[in-house]
């Protein structure tokens, strides 16, 4: 919405629309209907020309339409539980979370300046409305942590194929490495494990070293030709 601000020249009647969410700078209305389509027509008014207000400018109309769409997305996030609201209940004075179903009720208005959820602002005599919640605050809902199963998502078959090449006699300079007693591999297994970890890292990420040890190093040093079933 703010991207339209620079092109709007009616500073007197529209500035607070961008600054504070005032629906109509002329009447000081900070109250947005949650479900009444007719209220969408009561947007910021253009500058006066004589006794009538000029039509809303095209740029201001675009900003208004963007704000209305954002309002719909905001309310949907509250109903779906993506945003969690808490407020003070006027009857008890106790702050508690507002159930998502509350935002799906009809006839509600949100005062974006004071943080009040009001019932019966439109369609009732002046002053005959009920504040259902006040001093409302918001927070994002906690997303459940996706626990990644250890070892999954890695190319173990490719890593095993690479590891078997390390078992070739000509892969190592035995003047620099002490040879294992049974396999043509360095006696210090970490030397091989580091190479395998580097192979994984080049593919985008390396698994836990204990997984490399169980799935690659141990069968490799045992002289197996196939890796077998992956262990966790």
C-alpha cells in the first residue's frame, strides 16, 4: 500500500490513512468493518471542491483497494490461527487469548487505533455498541518444528560408490599414511571420514559424522562390496 503514497497529493485528507490506518481522514474513522462489503466504499475522501468532495484519485483508489485486500488477508490469518490475538475482556478485566472463531462473527468492527473489537458499530443507533475485547495485541502462532529424521535426504549410494574408490591401492601415499592392517586404507579412519564428509558437503550438506561412520566407514573397513541397509 505504501508504494502508492508518493503519488497521492491530497495530504490534508489522506496522510493519516497511510500513517495510522484511518479509513476517512475527514471523519476521523479508524474503525474497519470485518465483514461488511458496503463499508469498503467509505474510503478516504478526496479534497473538497465547493460543497462536494472530489472523486478519489486513481492512485488513492489503488492504495485503498490494496488496504482492503490486506484487511481480508489479516482477518483470514486470525481465523486460520496463523496470528494469535489476545485482549482484555471488558466484563472481567482479564487478558486472555481470543478464540479464532471470534473473528468469523458477523457485525464486528476493529478499531485499529485503540485495538478494540466492537460489535454493532454499524446498523445501530449512535452509542449503542458493545466492546467485546479491548487493548488487543497480536503475535505469530508458533509453528511446529519439523524434526528431520537423521540421515535422511542424503545420497548414501553415491557416497558409498565414492568411498569404495578410496579402497584402491593407488589412492594413498603410504609414506604419508600408516596403512590399515586389513584394507588398503589409512589406519586412522578419521582421514577417510573427513574425505567422505567433504564429498557430502560438495553436494550441499553433510550428515552427522556418526551416521557416516555407521553407514560408510565401518562396512568399508570390513571389506564389504556393498553398503547394505542404511542404519540410523
